[in-house]
C-alpha cells in the first residue's frame, strides 16, 4: 500500500537520523561500503551535541582557561615575566565559536566527499521503511534500513529545573557572558567538573554538591580521591552525600537547598547554578510507536548485541542506547552497524571503551575498577606509580596524579587501568591496545618506553603490578 502512495519518494539503502559523532560516522562508513545513504539532521549545522554544545566547545574553553591559569600561576617560576594576565571572556567565546564552525564545516565536507544526502528537518517514522521529515519543507523518503543516532540532552531532577538564565545546563555554561563570582555545581561527574574547572581557573568560587560519597563515582575511587586533591588546590569546595531538594532563582542570586548525610537541610547561594546530573536519551519526534520499537525505563531504545531494535531493519547507536554516553563509543557503534549492514563481521568490545575527564591533569580509565573486581570476588593485584616521580613531570611542572594498573593475580592479564596524569587522554590508549590483545602487566613492563616522557609512568605502574619492583620509587 505504501509503494503506490509514495512511489516518487527517494530510495536509500540506509537512512541515519542524527548527525552527531555516531550518526555522521555511521553515514560515512555506510557510504564507503557502497550503500546509498541519507543523513537527517534537525539543526542547521551538523555534528550534534558533541561538536556544537558538548565535547568540542568545552575542550576549547578548557584549553583557553588552562592557558590563562598557567600564565597566572606558573610563568614566573618558568622565568617568564609578563604583566598580570586578564581574561577577555568575549574573545574566549569567539575563539570557541571558530573551533565549532571549523569542525562542523569539516563534517559537511565529509558528507559531500562521500556523496551522502543531507536532509534538514526532524525525522520521524511513518513505518519501518518510510521516514517523514519536517523542516523548512516537508518530505518523505523510503529506506531499506534506518540507524537512529539522536543522542541525548541534559538531565535534571524535580526541584532543579533549569531556567537557562541563572539555573543553567552545560549548554548555557558554554556561552556565559560573564564569569560567575560563585558557581554552584550540582553533580560531581565529568560535565560538572570540566565546566567547573573552566570557571574556577578564570576566578569563580566553585562549590560542588554531589549525592554520592566521592567524585566521578562511576570511575575507580582512586581517581576520585586524586582528582579531589587537584581541584581543591584550584579552590573547589566539595559537599558529598548531599541530596538537592530545590533550586530557586531569586533575581541576581540562586539559592540551593539540600539535605546532608545527617538529614539536615542546608542552603547554598551563588550567582549561577550549573545542573550537571548526567544526560538522558533524546527520542522526541521519532514516533517510535509507529513501528513498535521499545524503550526501557530510562528512555533508552532497547537493542540486541548487534544494536538492532525489535524492528529488524531499524538500529540504534550512541547515547540513545545503553552504555556510556561517549562520542567515541557512538562512533564505534556507528561503524559496527554500517559494516554489519554491508555483510561484514565487525567487532566491538564495550569493556574496552575508555572514559576521560578533561580537567588538568586529565583523568582516564579503561576496563574494570577495583570496586567492581572486589564485588565480583576476583583475585587481582594492583600496581601504582605517582606522576611526581617522573623527570618529565618535574620539567613541565605537572607533578600531580597517579597511574594504577590492576591485573589478574594468577595470569597477570591486565584487567583495568586508571590514571590521573598530564595527557592521560592520550596515555590511556596504550592500555586499550594492550588489553585488546589481552596483554599481561609484565608485557607492558618489558616494553621500552622513551625517556623522559609521561608514558614511563605506565611502565612503572606495570612493574609495580608485576612484582612490586618499580624502578624510580
């Protein structure tokens, strides 16, 4: 019946809904494999949350603020004498916009290069093979397969609803026109600590309210403890075991009421409050009901091990399905589905997707935490090495941090690697490669690492895990 009604519609092998890292990478890989591909995006620019209001702009501000912080705190020690540095927030935001624009333009170039049809508008299901697109003009397309990559949006709980003025999410925090005097951050996870770091370096007093008993609670507790030491030196104040009950905008001041561990109500005030309690899947407008695709209690689209929904030709990837909400996880899943549709046999190991916090020093981890291994009753051993023991760290004045390697007590296979270190986001890949090939701690320890580098700490931690014989402590 649909064939007659829509016989003049465009026909695609694959239609990808959402142009974030998962979506645009999936589209590229599909096109590379010879599949006629369409990419549907509701916004005028490509790249999704990551490129427009997430990963890329936050890293631009983190780098800018770190340069300012270094100039203010460390230049004199290095023998560099300058006038007192000042912040030009407007210029900092302008540079951020340039980075976003260049990156989004790069994605558009890749779409053109790979002959992918980009269609602007909100894509929704009429049936499993027909997508209606509502944008500047309305259209319908026919497709053999669909990949849903619509991502996520900032989460909040009752009582802390953002007004986008004083009670803000990460989106607004990336475009403030003034530096907060007192910034209250609800949530001690990745987003809150990264954006808190930006403004703490620029002069804000940052106060963190966290429901759990530690920072970055989903990561190994060693990392949370080490990062807290670092951020306290930057002036952060921390309040753990605090359940936020309400947030109120009183004009030029925000009041936050919470209950502490003892059940007492306490109040905090600041000129801005950043609500950063995670993100939630975004499926608005998809009309999943029309095809019978199911979602779980958290709103995530339910998929099997092949990222296939309950509708055989519809797949879902990235933040909109279970697992860590990470751009690189979405990319890997996008490639996985594209290759599956092309008849290949792709591989993805979700246990080996690294997580990173882009504070300075950075935080990075892959594999199991010590808490997870304890809970499972695993027999393991731990090796650690402090960054301050490195000659390279002393030379660059980046001496804070630690690298921790956990390996199986019997086989010595590496089970998890956790680090707070300069360039940890890059260092973690040594661990990912090693674990992908099921290396032992001794394997890493016996690899020659260049001197002087930060990577030597990985070797030393591996030596510690292997036979408690690090060379430089």
